[in-house]
C-alpha cells in the first residue's frame, strides 16, 4: 500500500479543501467519500486503504477526503487541516494510521523533501508561445486591411 492522506471534512468546507488540493497539484489523486453512498469503511477498503486500525472519527464521519497515493502525505494532510478539515491522518505504507498534528507538521517541515514537479510553462493546451508572439488572433478577430487604399480621402 502506498502512503495516503485522509481527512474528515464537512459539507461546508468541502469546496475549499478540494480547491486547495487541486492548487497543490494533487487534485487528480483526490476522492471525496460520503456516508450517503455507503459505509465509509467499505469505501476506503475498496479504494485500497487498510481499515483494520481505522480511527473512530473516520468511521463516524459524514464525509472524508482521500488522497492516494499522496507523494507528501504529511504536507497534504496539513493543507486540508488549514482549509477546514476537522482532523487528518497519514496512512503509511505499513498500514499505520498516524494522526497529523502540529508536532508532526513541524517535523515534516524540517526534513529533506523531494523536489516538486515543475508546472507547465504554457497557459492552455493550444499553444506554448508567449501571448505577444502569437502568429494569428486567438479568437478570429481580424484587423482592418489598411494597404488596400479603401476609404482614403487623398485619392482623386
């Protein structure tokens, strides 16, 4: 099993938490698990999380957010706590549930971390050129043709 970050969230904080995870680059690894779709424990088990030592707050939660595999599980759990999660855990590769608190976050900030992936340098999937180097207008807007002489008041 790969390391994961799991946090208990509320319906009111869900949008902030998900937006923060997308901004941090782990949005594609994020899954919201809601009690109304089935037991949280069963859904976590289907997602590949070992639930043999699952904490009681996760079992009783209305919804949780799961980030798996979390390349920086401690930092991810810390981020969701900052954005309004009520509690967060890091599930290690050895299936240990470790509560993320201020002490654990401080330790994570002092250890050597792998480099973050470099974000792409382009703004959209259509072009890698800078906006001022585009060859043609982006939305088909054309400029008037001034070389034709139409509308010149000097011609007789």
